[in-house]
């Protein structure tokens, strides 16, 4: 188990004073960065090593870049985030003068919203499918049709008054079908009567069949001639 940064209980945890900042700056200028666990006692500071390191990196080091992020910095952060994810120290290492905490805060407060407005998912840097979800044309058409019918019904009622006139828009007391036309088709079938030619053909066919049956029948069954 890693032991805590500082074992002393009398460390100052409040805001840094100008005198403390100057002690930290003077010590690092003389001895360089590093050795944060032993630095507070060596520099004469009642601070823990972590507090000294964050104070130097985020506020006191001379190469800090202040002010708003430029457009090229925003593009670089977005590209690096697509490759590295939330590894802010590595991303800040490619941005001279910017700290990892500053880059992380700028991502969460500005760049994520910028990507969302562009239709890009900030988690995987891909196009968001929610923006390309097709709408249901039937639902919108049905809603529009219902609204127009309701408007026509109200207009018919206002024009009708006490005469109970019916508007050309249709009946307001019935629910119209959902967009299908009313095909009132008469499916009654009538059987045509046979023509004279058909009757004559059937008679001739019957005579032919009877003659053939007589030719094929045995002589004992033939009728006796008178």
C-alpha cells in the first residue's frame, strides 16, 4: 500500500500566499523540478508534496500559456482525444504551455458540446445515429390530415348555423378511414343467357352422339322395323 503524500498533520491546506509561491519558485529555479515528497521541507513550506507539484505545474511555471484556446489547439485536442481517450497528461504534453487539468476542463466545457452540435458522438468520434433516424411519414401525414379535417369541420359548423347545412368537406360526425379510398365496388355477377347459335350447336352435338351410340349397339338391341 502506497503511503500518503505527506505524514505531517500541521500542513497548510488553504490558499497559497505570495510568500509561499515565491519560496517554491526560488527553490525550483535553484534545484529544478522533482523530488516533490522532500521539496516542502527543503523549501521551508508547510505544504504537502502534491500541493507543491500542482501549484507549480498549473500556476507558477514560467512556460504556462494563458488565455483562450486557439482553433488549431482545439483541432489537436479533438484528434488526440480520438486516439488517446481521456489521457489528459499525454494530450497536454503535445500542447506547449497547457496543463492536463486545463485541457480536461476545456474538453468537458466546450469541445464535447461542439462535437455534439456537429452530430458527432464525443465518446467514439463517430456520427451519431440519432440525427439520421428517419421520421415516420405516415404519422406526420395522418396528423396533418386530421388537423385539416378538424379545421374543415369547425368551418362547416360556423357556416351552417341554425340551418344545419352540411359542408362539402365531409361529415364531422364520422371518423374517416386512415387514408384508404372508399372503393364501393358492386361485385354482383350476372350469368348471360345462351344465344341461338349455341342452342343449335348443342342440338347437333346430341344428334351426333345418339347416332354413334346406335351404330355401336348390338343388333338385338336395335328397334324392329315395321
